[in-house]
C-alpha cells in the first residue's frame, strides 16, 4: 500500500467507486507522467491504470481507498510527486 485515502464524502465503497469511476472515465488524472488506460472492475470495486512504466491499482475498501503504485525505472524518482497528484485528485472526490 502506497497511499490510503479515508472516505469523507461517502459512507460506503460502492458509492465512492461509482463517483471515481465517472470522473476517471471523463477526465482521467492530469499531471501524471504518462496517459494511462483505465480498467474498471465493478464486482471487485477496483480500478487499474496502466501506461508505459506506470501501473496503478485502486481498491475501494469499506472505509478507505487504497492505492498501490508501481513505476518503471524512468519514473521512480518522481513517485512521491505522482502519489501527491493522485491523492489531491482523489481525496476531493471520496
């Protein structure tokens, strides 16, 4: 786990997942080093994003959103900055 974002606007994982899914489908996450392709797994309440040298998993748990981020060699030095951009975008949603 690289990042845990507690829900403040929702009381359950399903509602938070639906909100984030809608925003990611329409806007994505600006400021990332790559433009990832998003995959949505409704039954698991999980989002995966993949791009060259970039892989993100977002698991919607009962009380928080759990983010796991893997970056390739070229982007590893920027991991904290990338996590901050992701946190800023998603924290306001959930």
